[in-house]
């Protein structure tokens, strides 16, 4: 199984969560890659069995840049994904 983890960490909290998730998955034999959302284009995500998106919250919702990123996602139909918030 291949998992791609994307975070929008500004102060490092989301990055720490993403990297810890990657370590836990590695102990289970699962390949997981961590990326900052600024490093990738929403329509050019690497192929994966599961996508995980992490974001800080501002006033109860993700910041505008994260919302725009998610709206532009080009995930194939039926793709599995998960979201975490910090």
C-alpha cells in the first residue's frame, strides 16, 4: 500500500503529525511519503492508494490556501482520502 501525506504546516505542528504518521505506517510495512502542500500542484499528485491531508484551522476551518488546494484536487474517481486538523 502506498500513502501520500500532504500538510500545510506553518509553524511545524502539522509537519510533526505527518512525520509521526509516516513513522507509524513504516513500522507496519506501509510506504508513506510526506509533502508540504506548497511543494505540489493539486492536479499533479502522485498516484497512491490513500491520500491524507493535514491542515491548521483558523476560526474553525482550514485557511483559504488549503481550501483552494482541496477544491482543485484532481483525484481519480473512487480515491480514498483522510483529513486531519491541527
